C-alpha cells in the first residue's frame, strides 16, 4: 500500500496551520485584557479618590522624597483638594498649604481645558545657594501656540513668602485664557507691604508676538499715598515700556525699550530713560539709609558695540552715616561700557561737604580707578569722627586678581598714607606695606600681611608715637601714647593668635601710662597671659594660663580713679582672684568691689560686692555672693539685688532677692533653688521658691523640678503657679539645644485686668479666661483659650455704661509643624462672630509681615438690642450680617466680603423720623467699603443710598448718592415733611461737598411754642467745661444744593402760620460764608403780633448773597380791618425796616390804634387804652409761645345803655378768646371793676358788619355795623 502512494501528494490533515491563527487570537486577547486592565487602572487612578491618592503617594516615592502630599480629597475627573504639598530640590524648598482644583473635564471633548478655579493657600519658597552657572543667551521662540485652548477662570493665592529675602506677597487673584491666537493674563489683585497692584497682559502666539499690557499700583511711601502705572507695547522681540509714579512730592518717570534676544548683550538694552524725584530709599527697604533722592538715568547703544549713558543724582536731605543717612549731596557722571571695558568720565560727587572726583576704567585684565578728594568733612561722614576736612587721592590699579591700593590724604589735623597690594598665584596674600595715620604730630603706623587661602597666616606690626586719642574720637580721653604692637598667627581652624604690646612712657588724661601685655591664644585655650598696665594709681595685672587642667590665671585690679579712662567712666574698682580648672568645671577664688561706678552706655551703680570660692572636687564646699545697689541700665533700675549660692558642686542652694523698676513699674523678686552638678556638667534640682511681686506678678505654689544640660537643654517638671489672679499648671516644659520647645499645661481664672499696667484697653472689663495647651518638639501642638467669667462694660457717656453681655469667647489653635490654624467664636447679647484662619509657622518666626488667611462671619441678629446704647427715644430694628475673607500681613490684614442688612428700622420719637423696612447691601474690598444699596421706606415713599468709603489714604474718601421718592423725613402732629430729589455727599481730600436738588412734596413744620432760654455766647459759666467744637466746624465745605419748597409747605411758629413756595439755590465754598440765591413766597397765612391776628397779604424773602441775611418784603394787616391797618417789613434780616401801614392816609398814632384797638384814636382816653393794650400785648406775646388762646389780654369797654335801660359803665376787661374759624370767634370777658363776666360769641359777616352774642351776668345780643366818618 505504501508503494502505491503518490510522493507528491500532501497529507490529508496538517495541525500546524490550524494552530497559528489560534495563537494570534490568544496574543490579541491577552493584549486586549491588558489594555482593558490599563484603562481600568487609569480610570481608578483618575476617577476614584482612593486611586488618585495612591497615585500621588507613588509619585512621592518615585521622586525619592522630593515630592510629598499629606492628604487628598476628590479625584482628578471630579476636582480635588491637596493639603500640605512639599517639593525639595537642590535649589529651592517649596511648601504649599493647600491646592484646590475645580475644572470641567467635559470641555476636553471640545478641545479645551477649562479650569473654573485653582486656589492655593500659603506658599513658602526657600531658595538655597547654588553654584552660579554661566548664563546662556536667550533664543527667540518660533511659536507660542499651544495644542489646546486653555481657560483659567479664577487663580488665587493666599500668600507667597520668599526666603531668605523675607518678602511676602498677599491676596493674589488672577485669570488666564488662550484662544488659539493669543494669551491673556489678568492680574486682578495683588497686595504687598507697600500697596496693591492690578495688571493685564496680552501676547500673540505667532511671531513677532505682539505685546500689550498695563500695570496699575497704589500704595504708600513714608505715609504718602502714591499711584503708579507701567505700560508695555511693541512685541516680544522688541518690547517697549513706559511708566510713572505720582504722589505728594514724589515722582518717577520711566521709558525704554529692550531687545532681549539680541546676540550682542550690549544691544539688549535699546533705550532707557528714567527720572526719579523725592524718593526715600528707607521707605522701600528699612535697612537702607534715609535720604531724599532725585536722579535721572539715561542709557542707549552706541554704534551697536557698546552702551553709553549718564547719571545725575541729587540728595535734598544729606546726613551722616551715624544717623542712618546718606552723606552724598550730588552725583553726576557719564559712562561707556562694552565687552572689554567700563569707562567712567566726567564723574564727580558732592560728598560730606566736599568734592569727590571719580575717573578710570574696568577691564577684564586691568583695573584703573582714581578718587580725588577735596575737603571732605569727616564729621559729616560720621558724627563720632574727628572734626577735620581731608583732601587727597586714592588709586586702585593692576590686575583684578592682584590690584594695588595707594592713598595719600591730608587735613588740617589728620593725615593718612597707605600702600597695599594683593599678590597673585595659588597662595594669594594681602600685603600691607604701609599704613600711617597722623594727628597733630602723632603717628600710628601699621604694616603686615595676611594669607587669603589655606591656613590664613598673618603678621601685623604697629607703632604709636605721640598719639592723642582725642584727636581721633572726641569721646576718647586726651593723651600722649607711645607703644609697639606685634601680632602673628593663623585665622583658619584651629585658630591661634599671639600678641605683644609694650608701652613706652606715655600719658592718658594727663596721668602717666605704662605697662605691657603678652597674649597667646589657641585651640580654645588661653595659653599665656602676662599683663601689667598702670595708669596713675590705677593698675591691672594678670599672669598665667587657663583652659586645661593644671592651668592657673591670677588677676588683680586696683582702680581708684576710673575717670582717667575717659568721659564715660567714673568710680572705683578693686579686686583680685585666681581662676583655674577648665571652662566646664572652673575653680575660682575671687573678690571684687566697685563704688559709684559709671560706664559708657548709661550704665551706673552705687555699690557692687562680689565674692566667690569654688573648689575643684564635687564634695568641696563653695560660696558665691553678689550684692548690687542702685543699678541703672536703660529702662531697668535695680534698687537692691542680692544673690547667694552655697554648698558643694553635687549639692548646693541658690537664692536671689531684689527690688527693681522696669519702665516705671515696681517689682520685687525672690528665687530659691536647690540642686547639683552631675559628672556631665549638667545641673539638676528644683525651684523651691519663685515670687514676683508687682502687677502683673506670679508665685510658685509648690517646688518644681528643673534640669539644665551642658548643651543648653532645659527641662522643667510639673509646676503650679499663681499668676494674674488665677493659676497656671505646667505639666512639663522642655527646650531642646536646637531651640525647639515642648510643653503641656493649663490655666484657670486668669484675669485680664491684672495686665492693666501693660495692656491699656478703651473699655472697662473684668474678664477671666481659662486655657489648655500642648506642644511637641516636632512643632505639633494645640491651644484652647476661652472666657470663663466676667464681662465688658461699654461706655455710653460719662456716667452710663452698658454690659456687653458676653456669653462665649473662645480661641482654638492647632499647629502641625508648618501651619498654625485657628478658630475664633464670640457670642454676646448684641452680636455673634465666628472665624477661621491660618498662617505659616516659619519655625515660630511670626511677625507683622507673616501672611494671614482666614474668614470671618459676624451677625447682629437684633438691632433692637442696640437701642439701649443709643439712648432713650430711639427705636432700632432689623439684623445685620457679614461674611468676610481675611488675608494680607498679620499687622495689617485686609477683608473682602459682603455685608447685608434686612428689615432695618430706625425711629426717633424726638424728631419724628421713622424709617422702616430697610435693607442694606454692601461689600468690603480691602480698604474700600462699597455700599451698593441702602434703602428705607418711610410713609408712602422711600430713600435709597449708594456710594463708597475708601481708607487707602491717611484721610478717608467717601462718596454717597441719595435718592428720595416721596420720602417722609419726619411725621409728628406738629411736624411733617415729605420730600423727593437726589443729592450727593462727598468727602475727598479732607473736604466735604454737598450737591443735589431736594423738593418738598408736602410739608408742615411747627416750632415749639415755648422753650427754655439759651445763654448768650458771651456768658461764661464757672466750673462748666466749654462744649467741644464739632468736627465739622473747621472742615472745608462746598455746597451746591437746590431747595424747592413745592406747593404744599406750611410753617407755623413764633406767631407765624403760613404756606410757602419757592426755590432757593444754596452754595458755599471753603473759607467763605454760605450764600443763597432765589426767592421764597408766602402764598397765604397769618402773623400774630400786637395781640392781634394779622393776615399776610404779601410776603417774599429774596436771597441774593449771604444765607443769613436775605431781603424782606412782607405786608400783614389786621383781619377785617376797615382801614387795612397793618405792618410792613422791608430791608434785610440784619437791618430790617418796620413801618405801620393803612389803606387810607392817617397818622401813625391812628394806624397803631386801628391795629391794636380796631378803631381810631379819639383822645387821652384812647391813650390810656393804648397803654392798657401794652399789658395785653405782653400777655399776648406770652400766649403766642404757649399757644392756648388767640386772644389774651386787657381791653377797654365803653359805656353802654342796654335795651332794658340799664347803663353798663366803661371799664377795663380781661379777655380770653380763640378764633375758631376765619369768621367765628369764641371768648370770655371779665370786668375788673364790676366783676361782670360773660361768654362772648362773635360772627363777622363782613368787614363792617358783625353779630355778637353774650351770655353771663347779663344776656345780650348785639349787631354792629361800623360807618366811618373820619
């Protein structure tokens, strides 16, 4: 069968070809599974909080510890928040308190990254020194296009602190967007210690990258408000800039252009022109000297190979360096610079009252500079310098690595010559060939050398010949010094210095001076000290060595007259002693006493006594004592101070007792401790007594363990102290050698009033506080402080106070080693407040520049509670709330946020002002308060106000616009006013202005009928303090206000009852009396005078000048008078003219009779009637004020024959009456002679006809028709 097979035929089934596709399916399947797992892992990492946190932890591990995050919240696709980010590198350490990102991942599908908010907390960057790298030239980019659009809606940064510069920036708010064609950056806010800034920048993405931008800043320099601007233009290849700064007397102008990508560094500055006026460098940086500088700088390329320019500087306030000022008055010069040299020419300066010329050039291989001095006053350089003016020349010349210095200077008294050079090579050395200082025939000379590398070996030889110290410094004594000095050694570790000083016959303060000194110090040991100096009877001696076992150093001083040392010395000092052992365990036997001692720096004492005896071994006893009386050092004055120590090294006691005054506060101190030194030289024992009497004071209630190690570590065990009216319980206190602290404890019943001498508060209070705290050496800790009792009394006036009603006052703080976080909670019967915040710990270095970040929520839920503070008659209502964000430096934090008021109410029962249904919407932005709307409803109208208050400058600026719509100003039975209109009140630059137009829709104003009399301005009441002048009395005021009385304005008071109309324009300028222009008319009304009602027939008050002296034109006539009797007032208020008038010609006597009596005068009897009417007028005047009656007084009644034949004799009648209407009168009459009485009812039918009805003693009816024949 096998033989019949075809050798070329293929097998029927071959399994290999079938296996290959199957294997590829396995490979692709495995790849699909891996890809799915990868997608799932990426989804888990980016979409889940746990995965996102795991990814950040792994990133930290992969970075080798350079990057770390303490905690995370959220995930990449949901938005996240990171806490405590850290980045460590060779150049910078970066700490970020928090980072929050809110974004829209769905925008990626549209080819856009859209970030709603990127918020960073406090950021601290600590730059570390790194080796300088050779700068590489900048290359212009080919394109700034990005593959995707980007939008950042809000970028915020609580603060940025740069170390070691200790520079902080606060409250950064910015935004950024890229639309594919250009980049836009908006800096909405940035605050610094100098002020705040805003900026905008637009940059095209395509070459040449068109550029435009602006920077606006405002702040303060020397408490002077300044504003600055900087504008950018051109393009990125050649940007141009122009800016200015303006303030009160301060100005800066800056303009120029750059070419940053030019290969020639001298072409990168295309142009610079700067002018500065009246700048104080100290206002920019506190460590700089104070001056008043104005300068101009100009620079531009010269032929493309170098830069040329000039500088002119003027200082208007020169002063000595000792006063931290700049002694330079003028500096002017020109320069040229290229790659090979910097050349200075035509340069000179006015310095210290003299002239300084400067010329020379600086090259890479050669330096040549010359300074020519002409009459430079040394005293103007430094207040303690010799009083001389020097002239001469100083030169520097040679290679930069080996320059030569030469100086030849001379004045009237002083001269100096110097010659020095630096030798090049591997072991460079400074050679001081000659330094000679001469003064009035005396000479001090020095020469020597100093190695600048390696061991830094040095030699110095000096000589004094006939030298007078007073010639050099006035504070030194006069003398004639002759001496030689030799010094040698090495400055590199281990340092070793040897010196020999030998005095030849000399004098100091007129006394003979002699002696010598021989010193050798090295390897932390005084190897040899041989000293013997004698000044008259004063002698100082020392002999021996100190530092290792077996060394001994003997000291002796006998100085009965220290005043020979100079003006700052006085008193006597005597003592002797021997010092042995080593610094850690010294052996001492010494005595020292001083009397009436005075030392430089204002240190004085009456007596000092010291005695000490310390043995070498641990068991030997020792004694130390110190007594000081009347010690004065700065603000400290110790009346008495006694210190004692005794026992052995292993077991001894310490006592301190004294009385002293610190800043005028008297204190007493008592301290007792017991313990011993161990073999490690550490002290361990206990404080048995500690008492500080005074205010504030403290007292230790029980002994406390204390240990002080040789390396400086301090440990205090449990301690209980009575302090500040309460108790302090310290669980432990530990200070590490590195300075790290740890402590735990509590305080109870601490009274704030005990700090009264040190803490002055503007309110009375009796607050008590409790506290708990804990702090670990790692910088992790907590603090809780809360009010446990007491309250605050708010001052209302001199005799009244109101309790704040404080319920809760609590502060909780926590420290994690880098950030200090705190919470504040306040609650009282008036208001509540809650706040949270944080600030960088910076190792405990917290000062006024430390950045603060926090928020504050405050509310006044019931303004009605504040009515008690405002006084009686005032009703308040509604509620206020504020939600503020705090940031900026700790010494000057700024707030941002909203203030809201709801259901506000204000009623003043005294004036009738009633405001209700009020609302407030305002916002605080740093030093600016913006009132968006304040609205009140009153009557059928309302009032709205909006404006701003700016506290940026020394004087606040305010602008408020007020709109009134049928607003009821006040509404009382005798006083009502409804107005409409608009006005603006502004307070800018210390000047107040008021503008607008107000119209009365309805008015009824009545003055009080009768008030207490006021004292004249010339009356002085002894014992009564004069009233304080109003703050507005001297304020510059500008007014431009239109007052329209409308058509329904009624005024009553002082005998007037009128309806007025008219328009008056009131104006005022600073320094001028208020003026007015316009006219007020009396539409109708009456005037009560002479005991009569006078109808005003015409009235006009015209303003055309001073507001208080308008022109008058008023006519008033007796009601229904047959002859029209009345009065006319003309002229001005300051010089009025009053005359009697009538419709018919008659004498003034008849006019007065018709006005007062209602008829003509007919003889002597009418004279008596007029006299009687004087009493009636007086009574009527009083009644005008009281307002009960329209008719009150005494009148005359003529003899009458009644209808029944009865004769009614003439007599005087007391009349009381009231005009019910214009025609109807009701009165009461009482006869003085007859005692007749009657109620009188009269109705005036016309001017001549009236009907009268009387009912009383007699009943009568009378119809009177008057016909005149005169």
